[in-house]
C-alpha cells in the first residue's frame, strides 16, 4: 500500500471506507465504481488508488470489517449466553449476504475478486479457530461452509430453522472436535432445547 501523503487529511481514508461500505451494501460490488465511491466520500477519486491500490483492495477492507464485526458480535453474544439470538441476527444480515453472494458469482469471471475472497474466507476461518481453539483444523472450514450454505438458503427460504440447524451442525462437529462442545453448551444455556452431552 502506498504511504500516506502528509498533504492529504487523515480522515480521507476513513471517508472512503465509509462511502465504500454504503455503496457496497446498497448497490453491490458491480454497482460501485471508484468515481462513485469517491463522490460519496467527497474526495478526489485518485485517493482510492493512493490509499488502497485498487477498488478490490478497498472492498476487501470493507468486507473484512463487516464480516469480522458480525462475527465478533456473535462470539461476544455466545459468551453472554445469547449465542442463538446472535446467530439469527447474522442470518438476517441480508445486505451483507447479498454482497457476498454477488461476489462469489462474479469470481469465476473476475480473478481479482476470487483473489480477494479466498483470503477473506481464510481470515474468517482463522478467527473461528482463534475463538473456538479447535483441535481439528477442518472444524472451522466445515463450520464456515455450513454457515455459508445456510445463508444462501435463507435468501430464498426465510422460514429456514437456523437455530435448529446450527445446533445440529455444531453437535456433528463436536463429535470430532471436543472444543466445540463448550461453545455449544454456552449457546444452549440461552435457548435450551435438548441436553448437550458428548
């Protein structure tokens, strides 16, 4: 990333991030141009390349913030025994889901999008591993894949029983990774439905 220009106000970078978030969640990736983002931010469009190098890099920063923010709130809620409430909120983030689905669809035709999505997914899995302290390296990948599938299905079927499906997914993963039992037990404490025993 290019060094910060001392002649540019430090808030310009933050303005671009906020404008890119607004544009991305409102219009999708393909509906956002560098000039449109810069206009929303009220800065020169050349600053996008100055601070981030490319539109894709800027969007990666925004997506990381959105995905990690949602994920961190979910893990915090689990610690406060509100895990399934937070899960439900994550699955109703239709704006974020819409953007991720669009970018996955574009990835095969646009290698630069694929290049930005793979590290994003890997970062998601690393964060899951960091919090759950998974013993099996595949646990986070399986959990991520399961959650992504449910988010896709929820887009066309709002009645999808997310809480029940998450319980079943976590119980299945716990069979091969004992670290998952602790998290599942915390989530069950807020919405008991069945006994959680290995």
